[in-house]
C-alpha cells in the first residue's frame, strides 16, 4: 500500500498533496473518488491536479516499472500541469462566460477526473446574472452537474438535487434548444431511483400546464407534452428491461419495479434483494411508498 507511507509524508513536505480529508479546500468534491485518487494543490491551496492512482499505477506497471517508479512517474506527470481549477474559474468570470474560457474550464475538470465539479457548478449558478448570457451559464452549470452525478456510483441526495435543478431549468426555459437532451438525462440520471416515474411525470406536467398566465405558457404546455411523451418512452424501456431480467428478484429488479410504480412487485423483489448497504435508505423509501400505494 502506498497510502499512508513515509515516502508520501516526505513528498508532502515539498508538494502540497492531500493526505487527509481535512486538508482538502472547502467544497472540494471527492464523493466518488476519494479512495482512488491522489490530490495535488499549489501553495495557494488550489486544487491543481488529481492523479488516478489505480489506473495510473496499473498502466505504468504494465510498462515494466516497479511500484515506486510508477508512483513517482505518475506524480511527476501530474505536476507538469500548470493551471489550477481556481484560475480557470477566474478566467470564466473575467471573460463574462466566453466559450473559450468554458472549454478551458471543462478541460481542467477532465484533467481532475471531474473532482471539484460541484464547486464549479455552485460558482456558475451564483455568478450567472453577471455573465454576458446568464441562461447559457445556468445551462452550463446544469451540464457539468449532470456529468458529475452520472459518474457517481450512488448518491441519492445529489441525484435528487440534479432532478430538481433540471425541473427548475426546464420550467424557466421551456423553449431552450437543449430541452430534448435535458429530458433524456432527466429520465436516465435524475429519476434513476425515483418511485413511480410516470406518476411523478404526470404531476410535474400538470403543474406546468397550470401556469397559463405566464408569458411562456404555450411553451410550458408544449414542454409538458414532451415530458409525458419521454416518460412513455422511458416506461416502455423499463418494461423491456424487466422482460430481459435473468433473475426476477436480482439486484436490478427492485429499481425497475419501483420506477414503474408496481407496488406488489417492488415489495416482492425487495424481500429477496441483495442487501447492499448504500442502497438501504433507497430501499426503505421504495418500501414505504409501495405500502402506501397498496393501502
């Protein structure tokens, strides 16, 4: 094991790296990768790079390096990157949201294995009104949030927050050119662990249709129709996936039956579902809703 080690402690004296979660800058997003990445900072405490320990070491060992050699090579390569995430954020704000600065910001997040994405999302939303195109910056924040949440294994709170942010963006921008893609991501990512997706969609669509006095009432009504159409397509894909289940009570079954809103099947599949600790709160929520439906 490389962490912790005397060699790493020595390296920490000359290169600002993360040896504990207390040393991370505020709001640094490490939800899905905290055990697999090596974090590096500059003297100002800015996150400059994230080296992928697992992939980085494995690749170099296959090239014939010893483990210590692979580790040092990985760190050395990571230190060659000059710009920090914070400098890219400043460039975006200073340029009022230029396309070039956004591309640089995305490139930096990719270099950082998307660590820090949620910090950038919060910043863009907070500063959107100061940009040349506030709506574009809000869309970019939503796109970065979607990419970050998609990469996680399971974080129900973050997924629910994403779904809410998608709904708010769509309601405020019902005629946005990216509506089809947002709706696609909404069902694939935002509602991945939602019970009775179609029922949720119908309630949301009804809410949008009641806003007849708003300037964008026609666009909202059209959006509501698109939502239901996409929901129908998603429901069909769920039925197809259920039909392909190799084990009716396998680990994927509860989620599919819950998304469909099939109370009885959800409860039955939960009874024999594999007990995955991270899923227990979600299972409890599905069980509560399914029992409420049966009453």
